[in-house]
C-alpha cells in the first residue's frame, strides 16, 4: 500500500473511533446524574444497535452501486456531528434519545464503510488490516483519556467534543481519502438490493450461517461490558474509570500488532474461539474482583478487552471480506454490522438494563457479582456451541483464494 494512502486511512480509523469513544463509555454517568433509570440508560446504550439494524444495508447499497464510499462517509459524519451536538443540549430522555438515535443512524453505517475503504486499498487483508485498524484503538484510547482526565463523564461536553470530531472527519473524507468507486455501478436495481438482501446469499454457506448466528449471540453478553463497566467501576470506588478502561484498548493495540502472526498460525475458527474464551474470563474477573483486592482481577478483566475484540471482531471482518463476492463486500460488512452492533448489542443493552435493575438495592447500589456472572455463563454456552458447529474454512489464512462463495 502506498505510504501516503496508508497514513490517510490510519488517520481515518483514529478519528472514527475517537468520536464514539468520547461518549460510548461515560454516557451512563451523565444520564445517571440527570436521574434517568437503569432501563433508560440501557435503552440509550442500545441506540447504536437500533441504528445498526436500520441503516447499514441501505448505506452499503449506496456505496456498492451509486456513490463513492468516501463521499458517503463524509456526508454521514457531517450530519451525524450536527445531531450529536444538538443532543448535548437536551436534558429530557425523550429529546436526548431521539437525537442520539438520529446521530447513530448516521454513525453506525460508517463502521462498515471504513472497513470497505480500507480493504479496497489492500492486497492482503490478513497481513495489512490489523496494523491499520489499530489506529482506531488509539483513537478510542485518546478519547477515554481525554474524557477521564478532564472529568467530562458527568457533563455534556463529551458529546460536544464528539460532534466536533465527527464534522472534522466528514470534511476530511471529502478532501483527503482515496477514491473508492461503487463496484456494482450500473447493475440492475431491485427491492432486494435496496434492502441489502443480496448479502443474505452468504447464508447458503453453513459455516457462514453459524458464524453469523454466533456473532449475534456473543454480542448479547458483550453489551454488558460496554454499557455497564464504567458504572460498575465508579460505583465500587475506582476513580477516573473512563481513563482506566483505556487499558483495554492499550491491550487491544498489543494484540492487534501480533494479530497477523496469530491469524496465520491459528486460522479463523481458533481465533474466534479464543476471543470467546476471553469473554468468559473477563466477566468472571469482574464478578469476583473488588477495589479492595488491589484492582488486580478488575485490571485483568479490562485488559482482556484486547483479545476479546481483536480475536473475534477483526477476525470476523476479515472472514466476511474473504467470503463475500467483490461486488457485495460493502453490503456484507453492513450485514455483519447489523447482526453484531445491531441486533446482538440491542438485545444485550436492553437485557443488561433490566438485569442491573433486578440487582439494584433500595439504596441504588448494585449487586455486581451476580450481574457479571450472567454474561459469563452466556458467553461460555455460546463458545461451546460454536466449537461444535463451526467448520474452519479451507485456506482461512489466505485472502487470495476466497473472494467468492
């Protein structure tokens, strides 16, 4: 890859995840201060999931058939930034949630589109993607440190910073990203293609179907981490929780750097299973760790975010790119975004809110140990089912021979 193009795409990933990182961890603290209930907070964290279920297919179709992907990215980020800024000015749940949903409808499709832009510039995704995608992790770390160190979690300033970054990235996409023309331009249009249903043909591959269903199920316990950890750490007395949670992204950096070596040795199935196993261990660490125990188990649980995310999500994104025909790769990435960040995280975010509510005492404190054991057990069951049902694809470490079903 051309060094200048590599730099441009790396910066794209950095700002892309910086935006989400400004509020994606600490929003619950701000909402709790305003008096919103645990189910309301869980519902708000599920906004990204609702958006991931609604918008990615249409956006994937636009990028595959009509408009250059980087221009679609730019428009979505500019509009999304304006909506996030408006959300920062609200104090009622109905107004805030409506604007947050509108923002995430713009933001969530960009997660798939940045992958499509990056993959379009790579000869070997397994070797190249990890070292570029890690810049997104640095962006999330930078946002967490900024919000944590400046103690912006209890304030609406977190949304203002995210909005400014989003608008900046929108302009950057228009001005600096390489051209990524639509691969299926001129092909016949049908309701099926408009809804992104062409990508459902991938389910004819039984292993892909198992992967997709497993991805949906594992994202249910994942939602407990994203929407509950910051509140958990803060409540048990851990100071600057958003900043400390960036240790998870620092771990992600390390595992992303060794990702190509591990992927080449282990292949798709073992990488996915290892990621799931780390999910189980992470929640066990949270269930039995306390602030009084020296932060050891809690820190281990946070550090396990690296292999949890890298081994499952990055492996999954590469697997999808390998299995999908070239003309539907953007739609295929949107399909997985729908299944994971959409349906799975939505179910998990709503469930997490009610689980926390069920273990909330009269003094508003939460019994966290049984709360964390629920996703630990769920992750373990999903891992065992995946082990039994998923078949490792032939030549899973090579992208050259798997461009179509």
